[in-house]
C-alpha cells in the first residue's frame, strides 16, 4: 500500500521584518538559497543572513521539479559536485532533523539505439572512474529492475539497455525546502518572503546593498541564487550572464497502487517517470524550444512525449492526469552551472543548473556557502566559474539529462 | 424521456447486486434511486461517499465500470449490463492495454472562427447572436444535453433536428433566416416567458445551420493558438480527445456552487442544492424523502419548491441571512416585479407544503453512521450558536451561492476581478464583454454571478462582439436592446448579491476534525496547524497539508479554505491566493493526453476511435445530434425552475 506521509514539526519559521543591514543577503528563497543560508550558518558561523524571496519560499523550480536525485554525470567536475550532493542527501534527514523522504530506489536511463548503448556504456565507465556507482543493464535486467517497462523490440523506441545508478532516487521536494528553511531559521537566518529585489547598489566596484519592494537593505555580500532570473538581477549591475531560460513541463496523476519501483529516464523520448510516495505518477516532459519565463509550456510537447512514454509504459494509458505545470530551466552554453565569484566584489552568482538544480541542492548549498564565506570557490565548484566561457575550460554536459539542453 | 425511478428498462449490477435503471440515467442517479449511498470508500478515514455536487465537479462519486478506471457516477450514463463497483482506494492497473499513438501533435490544427465554451444561457445566446451575424459557431458543453445548470433538460432531451421538423415554429423559421430564431427567443425572454425553460433558445440553436453543438465535451485546457491571435483548446469526452483552434472564443463556463464545510458534511446524503436539482431535473430522482435545504441565497427557494412539487418532504429552508437584514438590502427589488413574482411563487409553494423558512440560521452539523440521519440547525450571532435544533432527515442540500468558474480564462491569462467579500474571482470584461486577452470574450456567470437573464444578454453582446472581430456586422438594434436589458437585469443581480452576504464568522462552526478537503481528507485542525506553522498563503497551506491536491484539485474546497484562512492570516480572501491555478481544467487520462484517441475501453465506446482524428469528434456528435426524438422535446415541470440571480 501507499505510505502515509510523516507529520511535520510544529513550527517551521518566523516571518520577520527585514533588518537594515546583513552580513550576507541571499537573493532567492528556493532550495539553493535556503541550503546556502543553512550551510553559511552551520559550517561557517555566519548567521547575520537574510534570504529574500519575491514570492513564497520554494515556490519556483523547487515546487515544480520532478525530484530526481542522481550523480551519474559524465565529467569529473560534474560527478564531483553531484556526488558530494548525493552523499549529503544520504544523511540529510538526520542532519536537518526533518523527514525529507529520500528514497534510494535507483534510476534507469534507457538506451534506444546502438548509439545510445555506446554512449551509455561510456558514461558507466566514466562514472566508475569518478567513484559513482554505475551499472550497465541489458533489456532483461531492465525488466527485472522495473517490470512495467515494455521491452518489446516492436516499438518506436525499443529498450536496448540502460545505465543504472542504484543509490539514486527521489525525495519530497517541499519537505526538503522546509527542512532547510526551518534549520536556517533556527540558526538565526531571516527568511523574508514577498520581497522583490529592484536594484543592487555598488560603490567602487563593491556591492553595498539592495533596493527591494520592502525598502533598502544593506549587505556586506550578496549571493544571487535566483535560477533563470539571476540574469535579470545581474543585468542590474551591468553583468551579462550566458543563461537562457526555457519552460519545462511536468505532470502528476491520480493516486495509484504501487507499480513503479524505480525512476526511469529516457533521453530519446524526453520523458522521466517515478511514482511518488503517496502513489501519484510524476512525469516530466522536454523543454519548449523558445525562451520564456512563463511557467507553462505548449500542449504539443506533452502530447508528443506522453505518446512515446505510453509505448514504454502501456499501463499508464488510463491513469488520469490531475494537473500539469511548468518550471523554468536556466541553461548555459555548456549545460553546466555557474557557481562562483563575479567581477564585482562581494557579489556571487549561482545559476544555470538546467535540470540538475534539485539534485544538487545540498551540494551546491555547501559549496556556495564556502565560496561566499571565504571569497573563493570551494574546490568542487571551482570548475564552474563564470569566466570559463571566455577561457574555454568548458564542462560539456549536453545530453546528461533526459531533457535536451 | 426520464420517468420516476422504479420503471427501469435496463439492468446493471453494483457490487454484485442487480439493479434497474431508466435509459439515459447516469450511474449516480440510478444508484441513488436504488437507495445506494455508498459509492466508494475514502482512503484515509475509510468513510463512505456518494453523490455530492452531482454535476461532475467534485469527483466524490467515483465508481468503476467493468473494473476499469474510476469514472464520475454523476456524469456517466448507465448502460444495460454494466458491472459497476466501488471506486475504492487507489487505482489499480488491471486490464490495461497498449495504445498506439495515432495523432500527430504537429499537424495543422482544426481552425474554427468562433468557439463558445458552455451551452447555458450565456453560451446559447452568444452562439445565436454570432450565428445570426453570419459567423459559423462551434458550441461546446460538458453536459449530456445543452442548457447548462439552469436550463438543464431531462436526460435524452433533443432540442430538434437541423431540418427543424420536430422543433417549434421559431426554430423551423430559422433555416435560411438571419433574424428569426434568436429574435423570437430574445423576445420571449424579455417578456420573462421563454426564460422559463430555455427550450426556445435550445431549439433555435439546434436548428441553426451555422451552429454546431458538441455535448459531453469538456474543455480541459486552453492555451494561446498558433496564429497571432486565437486560442487552442484541448477537448475531451470519454474515450476521445482532440484539439480545436478558435480565431475567437467566448467563455461561458458558468459558475460552481460555493460549499462551506460543516461537521458531517462529507456524509452521504449531504449534497449541494445544484446536485439535488440536477438529480431531479435530469433524472427525475429525489435526493431524499425528508430534506433540509440550507445555506444562503435565492437559489435555495426554487430548489426547495421543486423538491416539494416532486413529492419530497422539505423539513425546512434555512438561510444564514436574517430576514430583517435581507429585507433591508433587498428593498431595491421593488423595481423588479417579475422577479418578486417569481419569488412569491416559490414561497406560495413552500407555504402550501407547510415548509418553515428560517432566517439567520445555519446547519452547523450533520450526523449519521453511514449516511446523514439528522442535522443540527442553530441561530448565528455574536454570542455564538443559540436555539440549536435537531431535524431527522435523509438528505441535506447545502449551498452558499455561486463562484464563477474561471479556470480556462485564468489559464489564458485573462484579468480577473475579486469579489469584495466572497472568495473566488470573476473574469474581468469591458462593455463589449471582451476580456483582457485579444479575441477572448466572456459572458454569464463566469464574469460575476448575475443569473440567467444577465447571462443571456451578456451572451448576446459577447457573440456580437466576436462576430464583429471576425469582420461580420451584427444587428445594431439587438445590441442596443441587449445593453438596455442588461442594465436592468444587473441592477437586480447586484441587489441580490448584496442581499445574501457571506458571514465571515462561518468557520466558527467547524470542529477540529471536520474534513475540509474532501478528496485528500484534510481536516480543519491540520489547516489551522499549517497557519500556525508559518504559512503565509494558500499555496503553503496546500503544500503542508495536501489540501486541494486530490481529484477535484481544490475546486470544491479551495474557495471555502480561502475564506476560512484569510482572517487567520490577517488578509482579505483575495490576497491569500488560489488553490487551483494550473493549466488543466479537468483530469484527463494520459492515453488521451498523448493523442492516443480511444481509451482501453474503447470497444465499449462507439465514438472512441473517431475522436482520434482532430475533427472527427465534433462531427461524430453533430451526426448523433440529428436524431431528434420527438417525444422528448417538452420539458417536464421540474425543468421550469429559473430565478434571476440564482445561476
């Protein structure tokens, strides 16, 4: 039977008025901003910190992603930060004293062509060299891990094998956000909702504060963590970030009896499916090709992907979709994130996570907090510097996700 | 066509028990008529549920047919030999089939000049006005027959064939005419006569050569079209889904009843007044034999009077508005003698049946084991509940007026107006019924609760505006008439709206264990906890409690939750946000969303395959709509209810 969700604690966070000045102001109250605030306080003892959120906490991509957690990325730099995140995920419920429902049910990434097979095998080898648990499964083994996958050779996208990371899985996204928010709040961080940043003050090349819809707020350091809107914020100080934003859709079904024991992704089909803790199917689609900040996408993208998904999972045909929604994926030219310093002293940037943002949450929070605290990158996020787009030291992760970007 | 239950012409099984039903009956009506009050068992609390809203909004009446996926009993017709079982617990996977996708999502869309969504008074009027101006109109409605909630016709009703042979004189003169059918309906309505049944309008629409009526078709999604201006709609009916592109769109999506939770409101036998009305009008089935009608607003009277006339014992009509306050606020109705006459008629019916009409009171609890057995009515006031009195009943109809249905407009980005005191919002329109989105017009209850007469005239203006946008020249005289009538009708609607305010103190009757969200069984205690834990808006409450995350996606509990938590958050209802704002206006099977055409039970549904072609769904229906049934064109008395302001 499906699980009942655990009760959450009695008190989550205060809703304080903003103070006149903070040592660090984090812009963006999503998962990354909240995790960064938490690790700033916990790892570095910096607690005079505010997190500004123009809407409500974790109401952006944190509330809109499909909660897949894995670390099997191709390059050492990526595997490094995602694997660091995965290790943190494994102890996060205890660390935050909050039931985040991290379920290590494994992730399959299906191969549908000989080229997919070779590419998948290459990733498995690369992952193992990076210390990531990775396996190559043939179609029969895929069927053992996930009995409802259709491995018939007579479909448009036949299953020829899959990469498999057993330690990967899903978590409950809301609980993750609340866990970080509550823990940060308990350490003295001010979480300020409904507070939009309208300007960034810079004097002599150094950031001094922010103008907001709730008045000016002085800041020793400002850490941008606003996903696709980071480029809007950076533009306020004349900084152009190489980030493009696209709508990405997902949908959720009615509650169903447990049927899908793992997570299945398919790059060729552009779909990824898991069954959440209560029993609903959570399915993600591909991105809309155009740039947009609107949190919705085109119907034909869903139509196309669901029709392909049904070939892989014929049993899903009669499950009702209860709601669909869109999030915004912020994508850089090499499909890897930007985490680090900017040309302006005291201003830091964290964005461009594409579809990797949720799974990276504790890892990037840890490293970004280090970057802000020490004014230099943590070794794990050092490769993700902004100037790599001029030096050419790119981290090409195109094709790393089920979403082409 | 429908007859009182018990003279069934077809047989079906429910949980192994053999039952009979009249042809055309919904599964819900057939089960209700047979005394069944346990359609499904809830997952968390294990409680029985049955019909609640009765019109496809709440998803409480889920059953399975032949072991298939859950369907709403209230809107699913029963068929001879159906094997119906309870829609218990989570869905299983038995009997699933592999579907081969057949529709290319990138193919050129099926483009229509004007699509009207909703075939109630506003939609019918819009369709007629535009068609008279020369525009080809596609009129979509989720109901089995056009008419909407207020002009609901008996199951199986056919307004007439396109040739007009079985229709009335107005309709038959319509062929080749540019003026008559709408004009005669309009004239009838203006005199307060044809508005009685809406049959004249239904006939005129059915007979009009430029109007294509598609019933049983739910618009589940609206999005910008591929052209610079225009809208794309995803339309579903059981077993089929297709997309239609509209150069212009009139949204006449009507309203839903506002439900306020009270202890025991999830017991079978507690329904909305509209649900009881739908059972009676469409299927001739009484909600109960001892019924209490409660809530607030002018809609309670025709419902109670209709139940009386159909033979039920109505034990009381309980309105939260005090007679003194309502009398003072309703003084403006002196300018509307027709309306007062209608009200007097209902009161005469209630008086003749010795039904007490109680003001300033509310149902504060319902009790019973597996179905409602009694209700407690109390006087409301500053000093808490007084004069508590228990009534033995087998049904309760409780509703607190109406909330505009704005899902489609919202997903298109149309601007909305908040009601100053009630939860929910209305689509904002200008004097031409144009929304803030070019090419999209709105009319009727979706723009604010005004009743059938306001809806009719707004529809006429919306249809004319859409026609003008398409380059046609609508009849200026009729638009002037519509504007004049509308001013008058809106005065009445505004007066009625002020006459029956929502008491902000209503959550006082909630108990900690009262279920607020029926789908996810979220109690009032959990919602209060979520506020205390730091929630600052409805979405946080939703995330913390799952309130509004079930089948109905907050359509039933959303407005009440908004109203109940607003004072606790120190905000007006409009400032706490909405629960349901996502693109899908109704659930749809993944197989249909994928463009797969027929569902796994497609063999039992003759339309299923046709629907896979983008344009075959509507045409299939137009063909079936031509089979007029000459016996069914006269509505029985139960269909005669109408009250301006009642929606």
